[in-house]
């Protein structure tokens, strides 16, 4: 009996896809990351907007070179002490392998090298005297002694002697003071030939270099851009071929073209095609027929089922601060500017003006430069007060960025449709809502 294939396993909106994994831009980013890992002492900076595949990329590459990630997830509450404490707390020696490179006796002349890999082993590398270990201690006591004095110097021996690699996610969420304190310590990693993977958003990528000028030239930046329609099409083609299901090119093209350049939405929409027909698993070659209208329905259902949380954010954002006192609908027009074709994750200041000029609204409703500038300046504070971050203005870069590109998808597909969204219709609906 032929094995049935699970649709949710094939088109996965969560975790790392297997059969439908696509190496973006013909594997360019995988090659760049592998290069950075091989050049010892490199900070591999993976940047890109939310859901562009940063986590999937580093997991795929690290797995291919037999490296185990030791992850720090940053937020604004972490100080430099907590920053180094978290990865030490997360160490699991059962999944690590000891590696031998060069003359191991040069690693730590004052430490005891050898023995079973574990906390006592690590204490020997760090130096028991520096940890205050003057007599025999249990593994638990040694662990507590190491964690009680968190330091990058406690991690470096581990990263040099095992297949562990430090991965820092969302470093831009750290407070500026903490960033400077932490990143000034990266030179120790460089001097010891220890590579590190750092994940962040594109426009915050230079923050790392600003925090420590010594890092300039030692950062390998892998900037994940908006996915091409060709690569998104390949996700659908791989999955349907795995099932032996012939799907019209128009269906796959529609889904990839409306996924806001995000692989996760393509995965979810392809899976939704089957869910809408109450199909959750399938035998290879079993006949299923899809039409363009099925793709329209799938995109809408993904928007309202997977990204419904954007509705409340959208309402608060379009209302804006001091709505009653505002003459222009500047907030909502900024959001609409991103929905214009071609979809972009970043707009320079002059592009904002150009896109608003092209909008199908009367000149009297188009905000002047002063209104746009004041709105951009207040954007960050307003979003922070409301507990979300969808778009961000960078005064330094003179550009506005979409932090959550999936929000663009939601704007276009929150309403059921039988044709591709029209920008005029989207803007008209925005204005109507504001008049309610």
C-alpha cells in the first residue's frame, strides 16, 4: 500500500522545510555563511526582514557542517551580564562534540585539558583558580561557579574546543548601552579565532560595526533580500512534484506573486489549497485539481487565519496619535505606499513622496513634507506605546523599513477577492474605514 504524504509536513509554515526547502538565489547565502564560518574570527551577520528565512538559513548551514547552535535571544531587558549568562545556562554537553585543532596545549596553559566533556572539563579549560575552585566539586557545583561569573572568556574555550557556535538573535533589541558594552568585547573572539553568527534586521546591520570600529573588515554580512518570484515558484513546484499533483502555472504564479516576497506565506498558501478541499494527506499521484479561484481563496484564508493579529495592530496604527487633531491621513498613506507595486521592504525618503504623489487621491488630501516628517519622527514612540513594531523610520538612513513584511500581505488579502488586489481599491477602503 502506497504511503500517504502529510500536507502539513510537506508545505510547512513552521520549522525548517525538508522536501520543499529552496536555497535562495541559487545557494548564494549558504555559500556566504559557510565562507564566514571557515574564516576563523569572523562575525557572520545575517540580516533581513522578519520571515525572510534567516533562522532556516543558519540551521541548514550549521547542520551541513556539523555545528551545534548555542542561541542567545536578545530583548531590551538584557544587560551585558545577563547576555553572557544566558548561553552558559543553555549549554547541553550531551549534544556537543569535542574537536581538536592544532596544538591543544596552547589553548589554556593554566587549565587542565582532557577528560570527559562536561562542566569539570570546561572548568579545566577556563582555569580552576580563576573560578575559585580550590577543592573537589560536583558537576552541579562547577556549573554554578561558572554561571555565577558570566564572561565571554568562559564561552571562548567552549567554542574553540567543541562544535558549538554562538548564535545571537535580534541583537538590535538590546539597549544602546548594552550593545556597546557587549560588542566591545567581540575583539576577544576575533583574537581567539572564534566565529559567531549574529541575526538582525537589515537596517540595524551597521549597528554592530558602530558599536566597535575594530570589527570593521571582520564582519561577513549576509543580507537576505525579498525572495524572487522564481525562488518562491520553486517551493510550490517541489511540493507538487513530491505529491505527483499537476498544478496549473497560473495557480503557482499567483501564490508566489502575492506572498510579499516571503517563503513562509508561499508554504502556507500552497498547503491551504489542500486544506480548503478537506485534504490533509495524499497518496503520490492521487488526482487533485486546482483553479485560479482556489488560489484566491487560499491567500485570503491564510491572511485571516494565520495573520489575524495584524487586524488590531492595523486599527491602532491607522488611528494614529491625536487622530482628531490631524488634518491629513499621513499614517495610513505611509502604510499604503508599501502596498504599491512593486512591493518593497524599504523606501527612501524621496520614494515616499513619489509614491504618495502617485496615489489616486485629491491633491488636498496629500500631506505636505512637514506632515510626513513629523509623522515619521513620531512613528517609533507611537508603536512602542501600542506594543507592536510594523514599520520603522531610520533618520540616519533617511528611509522607512517594513519590520513585518507579512503585514503587507495582510493588507492586500484581509478581504476575500476574485482578482488580484488593486491599489486604488485598497486606498479607498482605508479612507472609508477612517470615516466610520
